[in-house]
C-alpha cells in the first residue's frame, strides 16, 4: 500500500516544507510535495527547464549528491486565491558549514490546492544580478 502523503493547509505550509526538505537534502520528502501531474515544471538557476516528476527528481538527486548547502527564503511577495498561490522570493544560499555565500537566487514557486492539499506545480529559480538589497515583505490575497 502506498504511503499516504501529508496534506498541507496552506501554500505557506508547503513552502516551509519545501525549503526544509532542501535543507535536509531529503529527496523523498521534497518530491512528496509536488503535484501528481506530469506537467509540473522545475527550472534551476542554470536555466534548464525540466518537465515531469522523473526529470525533476533526477535533477534534485544530482544536486543533493553534491556539497551540502542551505537556502533561506526571504522577501516573500505572495499572490493567492482559493485554489492557487504564486510566491516570489529571494533565496539566500549558504554552505553546509554555515558560511554565507554571496549568492542570491530569485525564485518563483507556484502552488495549487488539490484534493490531497496544497502541492507545488512550478519552481523557477535564477541567479539574482548584483547585490541583494533588503525590501519590505508584500502579500496580496485575491478573492
């Protein structure tokens, strides 16, 4: 019998679980957050567009096999309605040793509410140009 997947009550909950799974390099936990849809998309900072569960899983397995790192999401800008949410944020990257690197990634995460709870359908990340400048957090809720 397949293992039941955790249901997430909000897009914020699943985003927290997403970055937690990355921080622990837990491939199974990370992939359990994605929608059961072969049209899911992941774009890593190198620009490669991956479509489908198998391609996305293989890419994260390769990333986790490398040196350890931690991503701290900051400066969230969110737009949400009852069935979908789009989060745009800055990812601050540090190494496993805790050394902060001057690497900032601009990421957009798209979540949809499914019968199984909130799930990721798109993660798009690209290197941020220049230096990271703190900004105010903004959230928009659409009804």
